[in-house]
C-alpha cells in the first residue's frame, strides 16, 4: 500500500492504532464499553453512534493529521528500482495482437 501511495505522490504517516476502536471520534472519550459489538460503536459520554471501523479510521486519520502538522516525515518506502535487463514477467501477443502479461510464453490458441 505504501508503495502505491509513493507512486501517487501521497504521503504516508504511520500511527499507533491502540485504543482507536474504543475512543470516540467526536468527543475523544475512551472506554472499552463504547465498542457495543464488532460492528458498532456507541459513545457512553456524548451518545455518538457510528460503524466501528469508520469511527476507528477517523481516529487514525486524526492522529496522522496531528503528526503531519508537527512535521512528521512520510514513511512511504521508495519504490523498488525498475528492471531494464529483460527480467520480470514475459510479454506475449494474443490472437488479437494485443499484448498481455503472462508468467510464461503463450502457447497459441
């Protein structure tokens, strides 16, 4: 995922996901009982209700934003160097003349 982000020019900041599933994305109240079920989140303090994964993802986004604003560097790894010596997947032509990637040369149809 991080390689795709780097190719697209999107910064990546890794955050600690601890307690994001039991912390309210609206008010910040953290409590184990906020996680009503595997699928649902309901804050015991402010009453906010959301899908549990969405609530967690909002918390992760907020943590990443704070780190980014403080100057955290992107942690997306550099993409691997492109091989230009013919290594990698072989390309072959199919009946229509279009080219496709295949693990071995085409045997004809």
